[in-house]
C-alpha cells in the first residue's frame, strides 16, 4: 500500500529563523528546556530516515491526490501518498498563568467545565426572546408597588401565538385554573393558552395538603406561601387563566415516565415561562442581595425600575436616544458582566430540570418574592452584547475581550442563550448537553438524562427509572449517533478512547451555526461492537509539527520554537487562526507566531522591544487570540495524561495547516482526518484524527481544530 523507502526528492530542511536573523545556528535539546530557549533535538541533529515523508520543509504545493474511486477502496484510509509520517518537532509548553488586561487583572483558568465557546460574537442576539415595555398604570405596576390587586389578572406579557411548538405538540393532561384555584383535566382537542412556572423545590422540602388545590397528593414545597406567591405572580405577569407547574400538574405519587417524555412539547406549546427565583433555603442574605442587584442592573440598562416597569415615556423612547444605555465601554464591560452573572448564584441555575424549561419556551420572565422582575429577553440580549464586545475587543488586541470570553464560558446564562439558538436550529448535539449540565444537579441519577429529553430531536432514551445512569448515557449517545451526529464522535478520553464515551470525557464543541448542507453520512454499530461509518469524508495527513508533548509523548523529540524556519512560524500563525504577516529584517519575523507560542507566558518586554515597534505592535495585538486558542486546546489536553498539540497538514489543504490534539504519536503510521461527508464539497469546522490499522479500520487518536477542514473522498469503513 505504501513504500517506506521512497526517496525524499532532495528536499532539505530550511534554516531556522534564529540562524537567518543572526547568521549562525543554535542547537537545541529537549532536556530542561524553557520557553523559547535554544535547545538540541536528537531527531533534528541526526536528520530523517531516508525515504520517509518529512514534516518539513512546510508543504509548498498541493500533493497529487488519489485518483481511485470509492468503489476501489478496500480500507478506510487508502493513502493519497505512499509514505507514513516521520518524527518532527515543536516548541515547549508555556505554563498556565494569569493574563493581564490593560484595564484589569483577571484569572484565566481552563477547566473541563467551561462551555467551549470561542467565537462569542457569532449571532449573539438570536433566540433571546422579545422585550416587553408597559407604559400604562397596569395591574403589574400596581402589584409591584405592593398594592392589593385582589383577584385581577394582569396583561399577558408574552406575545400571542409566539411558541416553538410543532402542530403535533400535546397539551398537558392537567392545568391549574387560576380562576377556580384548582387543577383541571384537559382533553387532547383543547387549545387553551397557558403559562408554565419554572422553580426549584429546595433541599428537604416539606409537604402541603394538595386537596385545597384540587389534587389528591401531598405537594412537595417548603412553604404554602411560596406556592401561593408563584400562582399570584403567574396571574399578574402571565395574565392567562391557566398555568402548568410540575408539583400540581404531575402526580407526585408516580414516576410519570409517560409525561416526562412529553414535557418538551408542553414547554414549546406554552405562551411563555415564568421563572420563580428564590434562594430555595440555600442562598445566604449577602448572596441574595447580589441577585437582586443584578436584576436592577439589567433593568437600569433598559430604563426600567427594579420591577421591570419603564421609567421613561413612550415619547422619550420614540426619540430614539433613550431606549437603552448602550454606551457601555470596553474597559467597563468585564466588571459590569460580573455584576450581571451574579444572577446565577440563584439555585434555579444549577438544577437539571430547569435547563429545558429555560431553553424551549420562546420567552422567559424572571420574578422574585420581593417582586423584582426582569424579562429573559433583556438578560439574554445583554449577555449577547457582552459576546459582541468580547469579539470586537479581542480582534482589536485588547485582552479585556479575552477576560469577557472566559467569563462567558463559565456563565450559565451564556450556555442557556447558546442552547436556545441551537435548539431552534435543531443543532443540539450530545456533548452540548453533557457540557451544559456538568455543574447542574438532580436528586436522582436518572434525571440527569430524563431532564434533558425535551432538548433532543429524534429518538429519546426509554424513560424507565429502573435503568442505570451509565446505561441511559449510553442509550442517549446511541440516539445521537443513529441520526448521524458527527460531533458526538469528537471527544477525547483517558488512555484508549472508548467507543462509548464516559461523560467525563472532554469534547471539541464548535460554535453554534446552521448546517451549511444536509449531511448524507450514516452511522451504525456492528455486532462486534465497532462503529460503521458510511460516506464520511477522509483526507490524508501529509506532515505534522509537535508544539507541546506531555506524558509518554515527551519522547516525541523536536527542535525549539526559535529553531524552526520562518515558513514554519507562518504555519503556526495560520494554525492559531492568526495573520501570517512577516516583519523585521528580510521579513523573517512572524509576530503572530511568537504571540501564539508565548500567550500564556508573554515574552520579556525587552526582547519584544528589541525586535522593533512594528513587531511589538503586531505581537501585542495577537496575544488575546493566542490565549483563547490555548484555552481551546488546553481543555482537550486535560482529557489524557499522554497528549500532544501538533500543527498538521492534509493533502487537500497544503496551505491551511490546523491545530490538533492527539494522544498517540503520529509518526510511523498512515494518519488521516475523518470528517462529515459534506466536507468533500464544503469545508467545515473540526475533524477526528485517526490511524489506519492493518485491517483497514480506523483508530481515533485525536481531534483537529481547523475552521476550514476539507476531505478529498468519501469512504465506508469501521472505527473503534
């Protein structure tokens, strides 16, 4: 299949940037190396085995492509070249450190609990919902002032007919009638509008006799007064006669497996969702004060008081300059965002069951026992604005943008907004759900899966409380695989990557976006336990440069950063999604490459200044993007003790290198990228890195992080 003794066509290693700048060479060693320190690589000194494909010189032209058709393919990875990869090299890993913004110092910490969102300016306002303004002396306004409104209903703040429900969505079997003050049964043909109430029970709730509300079971709630407050707020804010709330509309004596499967439809069909925020007996007074302050801050931005009542007249709004204070400065945005996300200290943001109640309804409205109120649209639009600011500031080279992005990655509000966008595109994948719930809790293990079924498009796991959590995760994973969700394959774990991932594995999640084309690939499990992939895209990896090596992969020797050529520095800049622009004497310096490698431990200022003002300006501009890319790969590198960050090239994209995290050494193997089938026609984001086995099957060993990954053929074979 390939010839390991093929000659190297006389290609020679190009001189390093260091030797070209200073007219001499420095040898390097992986022994005791420090960031950017000259060192000697055994592999570099000895040269490369004659006949093996060399990772550098960097590919300058597209290699010849395999001309065989898919029908001629007898294994997953028929090579378009006839060599295996050979040892290559890379700079050392800079240590994680605190990054400093010109405006403020912040801690930049990478953990697997982050929501891996790295293009925060991508369509931030969609799916936020609709803003609501009331300029009348309404029931809501009088109730917010503490007046007695009796049994009056307020004006519904949720737009008419604005739901996410498909026509076939069922109506709940029970609804609470706010006029009769009791639960009523519905019939399938009913088409009454209703509001849902989302809340948390709190730890160790007491029980209230349900007969006074028209049910035969004990109601699990800490205080009867809390239930009455929630129902009153639904009457005033929701303004509809009927509401759905779990403790009254689901029989608390049963497991309710059948209705759990239908709850996604209940939430989609509702006119809107009233979110009751309280401390649930767990939040102290100081923390609760920050929650109330966060609501005030959001409302102030939209010229409303703490109860969500407009503080300006319609005439002032129509002038166009008083609707909202949108003069938020980048230098203030980080501190301001921290105030807003204080809302998330509320227990409601940390329960499994509340996630789908936050994502599915078209509109949310938050209310507290103190009658502090704010629309979900206001909160989400401001979080989205912070995403836009993060993108703008990062592109400008202001590391406040990095601070904002890192804060957004930790934010439950940001996760909810992104899931709302994905849900409406039917784009929620397996790992979106796993990542979004890492920091959420449930009373029963099974509810970690059952509480999410409303967010799944397609087959859902069979709801049965006798099943184990691990069995349910496996079933949920299979359901995503069966519908061809390629992103479900994009994860790394410790040791050999299992076919069925442990929920503690770490995925590569790319930014929410609508699919460019409809995929035609198919996945299925074989009787032997392997995964058969049909019509996926494939392309050969032609060369690679290790950047960081950890664990057992430290034996993968490589020269240091300054021993690499200018062409290789350009490749590093491109792989980090930065400008490959060169500066300095003879255009030998690539500022973005230096920024990429040193972002987590910046170069000494004297050294940066020594390279000239032009270099310094461009270097500083790219440090923020470097930090974000290190975070992106840093999350993946936590998946395994043995890992390497590499720059690699494929046959179809010789001028577009990409970053990849791998947990095996690639040299000495036939290595390919495996992609969705559509990448043959249209480049896409992300891929898996596989080694071809002797039987033609593939073994996944890493993930590629390119934004425009291409494939040059479609194949059908098995992965394990």
